C-alpha cells in the first residue's frame, strides 16, 4: 500500500515538472532539446506509476485474459504515446492508479469498519480446572466445563450461570444499550459483555454452536447471497467491456476510411473509449453498498442473511404478523384484579390461588405465579373441577367458586356484568356472593402499536394479523394495534393456507414479509417472500428458519429494517445510474470529438471514487 | 459438500466476478459465490472430488489475479 502511494507521488511530481518546463521554459533552452527532456520526463513518470500495470497486462495476455483492465489501460496509454499525446498518456495512467489506490483503501477501510461493528468474537475463555484458572481458546472448551467471566470480558460460550450475578451488556448482539441483569440459573449468551460482577458459567454449547459463532458466520456469509441487482451488474459488465472495445476499433478505422480525415484524431477518440471501458465503478460499489447496509442493520440488532433479502425487503408492501409472541409477549399473566368492596385485592388473589391450586390449567398457573406464595394444602377441604366452567373448592369452611360466567350462573349469580377487556376473566364468588374478577391475558408488547404505525409511515400498504386465538381476543388486540386485516382461529396449517392466499392476491412486484417468533411458524416463515423472526437471541430455530432475524423483542425494528433496506437500494440505484450516465455521456461526446482523455479519466476513476464514497452512506443510518 | 476459502489480497471487484464465473464452470462444482468484500469464496461441490477441484481453483485464481492467494478455511 505504502509503496504504491510513494510511487504515485513521485510520478506525479515528475509529471508536474514536465508540464511546467514546457509551459515556462525557465532556462531558455532550445525547443528541440526541451521537448526531448519533456518526453524523457513523461516516460519516466509513466514507467514509475504504470510499469506494474503493463507487466500484468503482458502476463495476462499469455493467460488469455484479453479484456482485462490492465490490458485496456496499457493499450490506451501506450496508444496515446504513439500518437504523441504525452501528457494525456501519463495522466490517464496516473489517475487510474490514484483511483485504484483509493479504491483498495476504501475497501480495506470498509472491511475493517464492518469487522469492528461485528467485533464480538471472544479471544479466550478462562477455564476453571481443579480450582485454578487457565486461559484457553474458546474452541478448546467442552460442554460441561466451568468457565469464569470477569468484569469487562466478553462471554466466550453459551451456558448457564452457576455462581455470581452481574449486569450484561448485550448491545453488540441486540443494539440495545440498557444492560440486562443476570443471576444464578440464568442462561448466558456468548457475544455479550460482562459489565461488573464475576460470573461462573457452566458451558452448554461448544464454540462452533454458540450464538456468537452463528451470528458471525451469518453476517460474514451474507454478501455471498447476492442480490438480483448485483447479479445483473456482473452480467452487464461481462458484455460492457467487449462492446466498448469493439466500438473503439470501429471508431479508429471506419470513419477515417470513409471520410478520408486525419486518422490520428480518430485513434485519439478510440483510445478515449478504452479508458472508460472498465465497469469498475459499478462492480465495486454495488456489493459495497449492500455490505454497508447489512452492517448498519446488524448494528441495530437486525441480522440480514443475504444481500438478496435486503433487496426483497425494500420492496415489501404487505406485512403479515403472527400474534402470540410477536405482537404480544406470549406469556399469560394476571393483568388486573377487580375486587368488590367487601374484600381486598390480595385476599381475592389468595382465594383464587387456593381455589385453583389443584388445577394444572395455564390460567391456574398464571394465578399461582401472581400469588407467588406457598399454598397451605391443609386449608383446602374439597376441590371440584367443572370442565369448561371452572372450579369450586372449600377453603377455610367457605365455598369458593372460580371460573367463567357460566360457572357463576350455575351457582345462581345471574346479574354479573360481563367483563369487556382483552383476555380471560376469572370470576370469583365466596359462598355464592360475587367477590370480583381476575383478568388474565397475554400482554401486547409496548412496542407493537408504534411498530404498526411506523410501518404505515414507511409506506407498507397492508398489515395483517394471523392468530390461532379466538375471534374476540384477536379483535380486541386489534382495537389497540389497528392492523388492516385480522384472521383468527387458525390452525398452523390454516396459517400457511392464508399466507398462500395473500401471496396469490398481491401484485407480482411487491413482496410480502411474514413476521413470527420462529417457534411454531417455521413453515410460514419459509413460505413468505421474506421471513422475519423476532427475538432471535438464543433461539436456534428462529435463526435457522428466517431470512432476517430481529435480535430483540421489538417489532418496531421491522420498520427500521425496511428503512435501512430502502436507503441501501436507493444508494445502489444512484450509483448505477450515475456511473452509466457519465460513462455513456463521455462515450458519446468523445465519439464526436467533444470529450478529451481527461474527461474519460474522470468518467472512470472519478465516478468510481464518488460511487464508493456514496455507498458508505449506507453504513450511516439514523 | 460445502467448502469455504479465503481469497487473500483480492483487490479488484471485477476479478472477483471473473473468478466466480470461472469456478462455476469447473466440472464437479455445483455452486460458487465469491464475495469481494469479505474476500470469501463458498462452493458447493460433488463429494470425493475435493482435491482435484481445489487444484483447479488454485490454477484459475493464479491465472485471473496473480496476486491473490487461495486459502482453505
């Protein structure tokens, strides 16, 4: 790298001296001698900067690589020498090298910046052996080993905490800046950073299977899954170079033969063609833009598994959501305790917990969880379950009934107001006297409403919710979230069918994204144009099944991902059209003798540099 | 079977495309993808032909871009 820069600088200085002595003729030399000195300087400058290229060109000819850019540049510049356009010849080679230098600098830099973005690879693990700590590479640690993670260190392997508690910085994985608390028996994922306490962890996965390896692998290989645009450009460039070279040949020979004009002029024009015949700007800036976009997304905790998915995402107009676990938390919790005057909230919950203590229904377990204390079974004399209605138990000599409205009617309570809220209401009666109700429901995620609004704001045409839940619950959830369509009471198979139907009815060019939690909707994730899995952190199934993985639990990240994808694609199209317009423009102008080789150098190198700089913008996302 | 290689000092994007194209045409190679940015080549090849194919790829890379070194990972 450095050697290349030095060569460019020396060559540029000699080039400038050659131009200056021609312009000002400081020491009043004879015209002929002066021009000879000039030519010597030009050639010297050319050889310093261009010898490598010419050498490569010659070698490649023997390899049968005819349209190689080294060859084209050599021909263009040597040709320019031949028709005595010395400054042009040197300038073209010089600027070409400057462009190459800049390009490889830019690529190295972006490779590095993405690497630092994904700087989550742990270097070592502190293995505990017979009470001593040994530093080992993470690959050497086996399942069941105990490792120690000190404050400030990266978690090297997935496992479970067996001693200590601490705060965990998950920002490298999730983009979430608030540290998470971790204590004994919690699962711990590799790639996080231990903030303050010392943790002892029992390893549960080998390094190759750990979260950090999976994620790194995924992001590193993302650019190998190429977008359509990218493949198109590769194909295009395969034809572009031969066509331009062929045109150059035509221009060099046909017009002078037909019009009997000066051949040198036409050769100059043809050489100008050769200078713009490299499709570099296109070929380099497109993958670079996608890579930057993928990098920007992963910084926000959004893993995109390929450039192609980023491209598809930008065309998304229908977003289909699974309800449970995606828009809602997926855990049933006591949301509300509504007590009558005769009893306190605590007493109501206690009675309900006792009444239902023999049941293993999910409703019962969420009530037990909310109560959170040990049940003294001696207080329960009798407990009877009425299928589809609820439970009547005898506790402390009182008859307690817990269940739905039908159970209340059975025991003669007919005038209870039916609760009109999301979720399942458990009514409680003490000795045939109504005492209140407990509302249990799956909580809507705080972020869900914002997520749907944001999606509409970025121009998603239709939002749809699919759920296996009953219609009432689905409708009530949707009163808050306001999606365009809701389909409820669907079995897993129905979800696939519904998705097929939505796919069939949409416009060819627009894409449909399905967002699920990856747990029981893998077939739907696979069937959609783009499958997005939520809360992928630690769930292998989700990472496996989806095209895009949102590491956190926030559905609003989907709008963020779409914004990133649109910005990236916008940059890609900008680069393509800019490069093509400038190149074709220069080709046309030079065919008519209106553009010099200088303009051609700009069209080649300048455009590449600008396109590369532009593609960096995809890295910066707000 | 799937194999991954690193293409060290892969300096030109056009060459990456050329290498990808050429490797695809080697007999026994089902899929090939070269990422210029990550300097990585991923190929899907027929079983048992690994050695032979690797030799051919090395030759190709040397021909198209003499400065680039192919390394298995």
